[in-house]
């Protein structure tokens, strides 16, 4: 029992948070809550910056932004915040740019503020760092898949999503994508929807893409799944 507790403490220490939060400026005001404004669920390469900064907001008990409250950022070892702490602006918001660590995987980043008595309030931002194979999958997705699987159009690409009779899912939609086992995920990408009794509007990609490319797409889909994919039989 004692050993387990020590081990858990050691794991929590090693895996979760930086040992000491960097000392920020002194708070000029205090809030009663902190909420997530934007920047959660970002996806980038391991060791790379997130496209969007993390924005949190400190509120008072009525839900109004508090200016001058101290926010401190924390995350797993290797994550760099710029700035790591600071005071909220006139709108109660604090913005920090983030570079994820060099290990691929899921990162849980935390913004903390405290009330006058020192009680902590926190909000968490889940982010994903892709390895080399998953990054290739992300690029292939942009080239071949996004126009149907992403319902939003961009300046470079008009979405075809709403023209399809069976709407495909965003690859981050773990509830839908996690239902495909590894072999079925590779099969629907390789052989198309019709091969699995699904919509023929999902084209077969084995004529166009290499087996390595298709594995990379599958790895990317697993990496961004929300909720995360759990391989069957592994607990
Ligand atoms: C022309 C439109 C189109 C393109 C391009 C396309 N898909 Fe699909 N995809 C579909 C449709 C429609 C379905 C829904 C099939 C069903 O459920 O009957 C689908 C389903 C899927 C599924 C099953 C999960 C889901 O979303 O329902 C996967 C996995 C998938 N596609 C992967 C890919 C990959 C990877 C690419 C790019 C290499 C791609 N698709 C490109 C239309 C497309």
C-alpha cells in the first residue's frame, strides 16, 4: 500500500506538472473562477508551437471578467509557455503562446488563478503533439480527405461535406471513428465505403496512395480522436 502511494506520487510528479510554477507578478485583483476562452484541442507536430494561443478568462462570482488577476500556466515537462504567467487584461483574459514538448502524445495544459486566501481555480486545455508518421497523415488528410470530412470551407478548399448523402465524420470525432478496429480503418480507406457495406461516396484510396500513406492516415486519425481511442483488449 505504502509503496503504491509513493509510486503514484512519483508518477504524478514526473508525468503531470512542472515542479515549480514560475513566479509571476503580484496579483492586483482576484477572481472566483477561471474559464477556457480558446486554444483547446490544438494539434501540432511534437516540439512545435500550437497555431492558436491558449486564452483563459478569470471571472468574479457574477461571471464578469476580472482585470489584473494572476494566471499561471503549467503542463508536462518540456512544454514552453510564452509568457508562463501574467496578469489578466481589461477583459479578464490572459493569453499564452505554447510550444509542446518533443514527445508525441496528448498534453493536458492548465491555467491556474487563486483567490485572496490562496485557493486555486483551474481550467485545463487538452492538446495533441503528432509524431512524424501522424504528421504525414495530417498532410495527406489536407490533400485528399478534408474536403469531404471537414464541413468547413477555407480560402484554399471548398467543403463538399454538405453535398454528400451520408455525411462523413470529422477525424477528431472519436465516438464515430473509434468504432472502426485497426484493420477496418485501413480497409475503408484502402477499399472505399462500398467494400464495407458503407456509402460508395467514400472513395477507395489503394489505387492512389501507398500502404505507408494509408497507415499514416490511420495513425493520424487515432492520434486526434476525442474521446481517445482505446485498442480493444488492452487495459
Ligand atoms: C468524396 C468525399 C470523400 C472523400 C474525399 C473522403 N471520404 Fe471518407 N467518407 C466519405 C463518406 C460519404 C463516408 C461515410 C460512409 C458511410 O458511413 O456510409 C466516409 C467515411 C469514412 C470513414 C469511416 C468513418 C466516418 O467518417 O464515417 C473513414 C475512416 C474515412 N472515410 C476515411 C477517409 C480518408 C482517410 C480519406 C482521405 C484519404 C477520405 N475518407 C476521403 C466521403 C469521403
